[in-house]
């Protein structure tokens, strides 16, 4: 229940609407109770035979009503006195007049009941939709704020399932039960208080047998929660498999693995289906079980109440009171039944809440310091000082140290898996160093605001990350406040303006999901235009041209040369021909710097770099 209360804690932003919903629900229950209460005078007064039978009510001349002395008995006495006087004063039409009055009162109370109930829904809609909006915002904001390392451990499809299916499940189960959870407890309490006032002994009997049904319902609910939890986990696996299949469809078709993929999905889908059948069967027990238990309790009440009247001539419970008691008790059963269904829904929804909490409660290790040092410009140098980094238990970097002065270009080369990209990712704090320190102008990156740190750094990666938006929208990611003229200028510097103008719609052309409507070189030049618009003093180029053909590489390299002018650049290079003019080249192997120097010096004095360069030159010539 702790997680449920944490969800309901989101309601605090909608206190007024929640309060009005509670008040209106309470009024709705009271008006409904009054409409049922009209049965007692109907039975007691309308069907009495003689005037002498009304004398008992007329003899009780009530005292004048006053706010200081008003109570339920006094109000009832006044009402009975008024009704009896109305009937006796007109022997011909008194009963009909009393009947019409009671009917009018019943209609009035029913109208007020439904009116207040509607407005309770009116305000509940604000609470329900607002809470779900806030929950979606919280989950999305948390995902955006989590470090890159979190996504290395989780399946992307499963995260998407938690953000969509699980949040939707919470809305369908817990939030649809809010109305029951707010209204039904009031209904049950008010009706039980009324039943106690009519017959304490009979109500005590009811209260003693109710826990039995509660225990049965609770046991099934716990089982439902576990099954639902398993179901949501498997749905996450299904979404993950769908996402992987769509992303890898080219490979699946290339290796004619369609049957294998379909078979794998069908097995998991069948397992999920069987689990859902099991869950729905348990959930669908809620209504019949609660209804059967309610009728069973009603039969016991009829038996026990009838016994009190039949075996005790002096019983305080009259026949008319007993009939009203039964009618009111039948009104307790629907809210108890719907409250039981709400409990089932909450148990089912808690499984989704648990999965959502795995995101909301995930630790964000990349945090701002309590007293950050303000740093909004780059003046002197970037320094890596004895930097070590562990990923899980594997040590990826083993004491990396170097300096990059302002305006310099350094390059990182080496075999795949040597730690080049990790070195670059540590600078903007996508990960935090395990030991050592990275500093900008002598200030540790951990002592700076993450937002200010990253505003100093621009990145162009091997995989061009574009969004399903227009060309202009993708470039503006680098600086959302830039003008259209500035966007055009950035595109021109990136050698992108000409091909953009050839697209239908130009800068308003939608590039498709991930930029699928553009070639690799076009996507990369848009990425460079984005970085140019951001205008960062420090630049990270992570194998920005390695996946391009020769013609595209030439255009992109020209754009990169423009981008790197007057900037401090860290270049991760696969093609060594692109870094021959770097101020310093570091050869990385197994997390260590094994060689360093300029291109010329390394060709003359190194072993590894010379071997890599000669091998690439040989492949290029052949």
C-alpha cells in the first residue's frame, strides 16, 4: 500500500478538486439515504387503518425546533406529526396528499443525489487526468535525466513498455478505481451508521460476519497481484523483442531468419497469453465472489432479523423498521462489491506501479554538486589526471593522463574496445571517473553544474542522431533560440545548405524516423550544422566520418575542418588520414596510452601507430 499512497500523494496538487469530490460524494450518499428513509413514513402512515392509530403520532406534539437543540429524533417527530396531521385533517384525500408529498420528496432526494454525484465525477476527472499527466511527466523527466550507464543495463523496449503500457495500466486500474475508493467507503460508513441507529444488535451481527468475506477477497487479491506482476514483465519482454526486430529487420531478412524470429516471438507471445488468461480468471472472480458473499450475508441478516421479531414480541425492531433495514442493507452491498472490484484493480495496478518505480527510484549518479563552481567559458586547458574507470567490475581505463590546451586538436586512435570512446564520454560526464580527475581550467568537472559543463562541449558521433522532425527542427536542437538566418548560416558552414534547398520544402522537410529519408553523409552534415549552431568551445568528434563513402567523407571532412577552426577538439579517429594535422595523437590500447606524439613523430618512432597507418595505406591502395 506504500506505493499506492505515494501515487495518491500526487493528488496534493489537486486538493480543491479532491476535497469537492469527497464532499459531493458524501452529499450524494446522504441524499440517497434520505430517499430510502421515506419508506418508513410511507409504511407507517399510509397503510394505517384508523384515526386512532394516528393518535400516537399526534400526541407527540414536538417542541419548537432550534439550532441549539436539534437532533435526529426531534426532526423525525416533527415529520411524523406533520404527516399524521395531514392525513387526519382530510379523511377523504389526506392519505393521497401524504403519498404525493412522499413521492415528491423521494424524487427530490434522488435528483439531488444524482446531481451531486455528477459534480463529484466532474471534479474527479480533474484529479484523475491531472495525476496521470503528472505521472507521465515524472517518468519521462526521470528517463531523460538518468545517466547513460542506466540504459546499458536495461532493455530499451522494456523501458518503453514501462513508460507506456505500465502507465496506461495504472490509469485503467488504479485511477479508474479512484471514484470507488473515494465514494464507496463513505457510502458504507454512512449506511452502517444508519443501520446501527435502526438496530445495533442486528448490525453487530453483520459486522462480525463481514471479515470472513474480506479475508476471502484479500487472499485472491494477493494472488492476482503476483500474476499481474509476471504479466507486465512478459509484456516488457514482448515490446523489447518488437523494438529489436524492427531495428534489426535488415539483418533478419539478409540471413533469412524470419521463421526463427517469428517462432521466438510466438513462443513468448503464447506464454504471455496463458499468463493473461490466468490473470483475467482471477480478476473476474471479484464480481461473482463479492456478489455471492453479499447475498449470503443478506440471507443471514434476514434470518437473524426475522428471528429477533418472531421470537421476541417486545423487540425494539418493528416490522416496518426491519423492512427499511433490509432495503438500506441492500444498498450497502453495491458499494462493498464495487470496493472489492477496486481492491482487485489496485492489486493488479500495483504490479505496474512496481515496474514504474524501477525508473522513478533509479539512482542518478550524475548529480550537481551542492555548491557548484560557476563555469560558463573555456579559457586555458582540459586535463585528464590519472583517470581510471570501471564498468561493473571491468577496469576500462587504467591511469589516463594528458592535457589539451585551448585551440589544440588531439586525436585518440587504437583498436576497438581500447577505451577511446570512454575517454571522450567522461568529459561531459556521461559517466563519472572511478579514480583521478578531469578538469577544465583547473576546475574538476564534478564541481561544475552538469548543464554548464555540457554547454561548453559539442559532439558529432559516428551514428548521426536525428529526430522525426524537420531539417530546421533538428538543427535547432543545438540552440533552440537561434533565428532562421543563423540556422541557414550553420548549414552553409556544414556544407549542408545546398542539399537542404534541393529537398521538397527545404528547411521544413521532415527527415523521417532517425533521418531515414536522408543519406549517411547528409545526416552527418546536419549533425555538424547542429554542433556549429551550438557554437561550443570544446568539440568531441567520435569517428564522425568512418561510416561514409569517399565523396560524402570529403564533404563532411570539409565541414568538420570549418567546425574545428579556433576550437579545442578531441577526435576519435578510425581513418588515420583524417588526423595527420592533429597537434598530438594518443595511441590507446587496453585502457592505457602506449604512444603519443604528432603524426610525423609517431611514424618515425612508434610501432603500433606506424603499423596501423601502413596497414590502412596498403588497404587504400589495393
